[in-house]
C-alpha cells in the first residue's frame, strides 16, 4: 500500500502512460469557455447589431440545430452555440481533415467542408521571437474579420461568423498562442490531484478545461458569465491582433507552466487558483473584445455584392 500521496499520483501517471491512457492533445477552450465568451460578447452588442447578427447566422445550414438549445432568446442561443461549431465539426462526418482525409461532398450554404485544424493555434516561441510557422490563427482571424467588414455574400458571412466568434476566443487562451517546444503544452504531461475524473492530462488540455464543464448552458451559463463580468468590470484596452498575441504569449510565459520540480509536475492548489483567476480574466477580455469587433462591423446594415 502506498501512503505517500505524491508517490501515488506518480504511480497513476506511470500506469496511464503504460496503458496509453494519456489524453490526446486538446485544441481550444472547451465548449464552456467558448459559450462564456460568446455570452459576454452578446451582452456588449446593441439591439440592432444583435438583429443583424441573428439574420446572418440564420443562413448557416446548422442554424436550426443551434436553436434547439433555446432557453428564451433563440437569436442569442444560436450565437452562443455557433461559438463551438469550429470544434463540433471535428466529429462531424460531413467534414474532413484536409491533411488526412479525402474531401467530403459540398454542403448547401457552405463553400468549404474542411475542418481547418491549423486555424485554431499559433506556436509563438514562449521566450519571444517570430512565428515558427506552425498554425494559422493570426492570419485566418484577420482574413475572416475582413470578410465580415466588407460587402460579402450571405453564405460567406454565415460561414465566417462562427469562425470569428471561435477564433477570437482562442487567441486569448495563452497556450493557443505560445509553445515551449511542446506544441502549446500538448506534450507537457501533468498530474492534477484535484481532478478525480482526469487526474492525468497534458497542460494544454488542463488549461482548456479551466472555464468549467463542457455541457454548461442555459441559466448556469448566464450566471457564470455574470460572475466573470462582476469580477472584471473594467473594459480591456481594444488593441489589435498583434497586441493580443503578445499579451497571450506574455501570460503563457508568466503563468501557464507549473514550476514544482516534480516529474511529472503535480498541480498545486496555489497554481490552480492562479490559473482559474487568469482564465476568468481571459474570458472576460475575449468576450468584450469580440463584442467590440462585431459591433464595429455590423453597425452599418450589410450589403451583399
């Protein structure tokens, strides 16, 4: 019988490693994180902009499925559910991984059925320096924002909008922007004694799961968003994509990695509390900036070419 808790956690880690149970790398804030960012952004939008965004999303082929989760405001629900769509298509057989699979048939209303897994991240060196060429988060987010800001077809806007909602949240997840030669923490294993469901994980997934359970919706989602906003009442500086990237990289450098001297690192209560504090700040900042961006591009009634 093992009486030492640290040794027990280490043995659990070794068993998981031997059995191949260590989870695969995650790719984004989990569904709760993306819904929280979208909910906060929705609160930032004017009534007129909400109507225009709702009309734009109505042209998306998955709009009816999003609205099935409605709990009072169908337009708000569709907006919040659209936030997870770029992750949902990873498990959707209608879409394909362009690096590994053959193309799937075209979908009415969508010009693209690729999953675009590389759009979700950018591996900037943790210590500073230029992009290593891994990931396309910065370029794709900039391009998709331009689609929304210029006269575009309804199909183009309906496709770009869920991606913008999603990627603007991702750019505020520190390990979606920075990497210490470990694929943004995906190759950095940790043990978490506070998580009985997943005591062994990798650092990227651990950060992705900080916002809460992925099934968070409805009244509990609203309460969580309001709590975050009460804690972070001051609007963040607007900045731009370049400043947002540098901001997230700095936070990754200063706060993302545990420094316990153990192998694997064991998450401490102090580190967990600080990480949760950072997460709430990043969600609030992402939500407010998303609202600002969408308000700017949807304020004027849209024209189609």
